[in-house]
C-alpha cells in the first residue's frame, strides 16, 4: 500500500513538471526558428505551450519511468534561414537553454519561499505546514533536476536529439551525409539504450547535471542570503 502511495506521490510531482518542461523546450525551438524566418512550427500549430501539441507518448512514459525522455520534435525547415548554419545552431541550443532557464527560475522561486519561511512571513507552526514545505522542497528539487537533465540529455550528439543537429552544423556536408545514412539505426539503438539501460544513462547525465544543480543552488543561496 505504501509503495502505491509513494508512486502516486511521485506522479503528482513529475506530471506537472513534465507538462511545463517538455512544451517549454519545444516551444523554444519553434520560437527561435520563427524569429529567424522559419514559419514551419507556427504553421503546424506547434508555436504553443499547450502540452498536448508537444508530448510524445513513449518519450513521456520514459520520463516518468526512467527520468530520461523526450517530446515530439518541432518541425524546422532550415532552408528559411538567411544563415543556415547559424540558424541550426541557435534553434538547436534554444531547447536545452530554455530548460536551464526554467531550472534556474524554479531554484529562485524555492529560494524565495525558503527566505519567507526564515523571516517568518510564512509561519511554519503546524505539522500540516511542515508537510507542505517538505513537499514543496521535493517538488522544486525534482523540477530543477528534471530540467537540467533534459538539457544535458538533449545535448547528446545522437539523432534525433539536439546535440546531433549541432554536430551536423559543424562537420563538412560530405561527412554529414555519410553519417545521415546510419542516422535511423543510431537513433533506434539509442532509444533501445534508454529503454533497456535507463539507469546507466541516468548515471552519466547526473554526472554532468549535478554540478550545474549545485551551482544554481549556490547562486540562489547567495542571492537570498540563505
């Protein structure tokens, strides 16, 4: 019974975080592409924060189960960019950077709440309030880690992740087309790794994500003097 309640509690935390993080990531791709002259995402109805437009069933399930996953990629036509290479780089970076921004915003909100508790603007005199504060602490901690992990995960240079698009903009076209021939197989292999060995992948991601998380906490503590 306790394990079921714990699982439901995890879902209550993860679901709203994913409904914010994944759409924000894809919206950032589409918005930057639109600003650079590509209306493809807008025409496809993807220039929105509506989660239904962006969620990929398998990618969302993997986020809930393995803390590693993906959304439905926003369509981008780099032919609309005045500078194709620069456009691809900016659009590719937009998603991961948006998640890092979200992570930092969540960190600042939690820091502000803690400051209000310390100066007793928010009184914590009952067991109920203690439980609420503890739940909020877990929520914001998970929100920060999920967004940082999404950013790190998407920078892996494997299709269809953002990192592969970045790599394609730096290597010669001849080399890219040679690589593109095997893109589908590499992508399927990577998805298999996510499904069958999520813990190994999560360990690698946390190795990069944890120092970023600690840095955000340090900055927030300095800002609010906590």
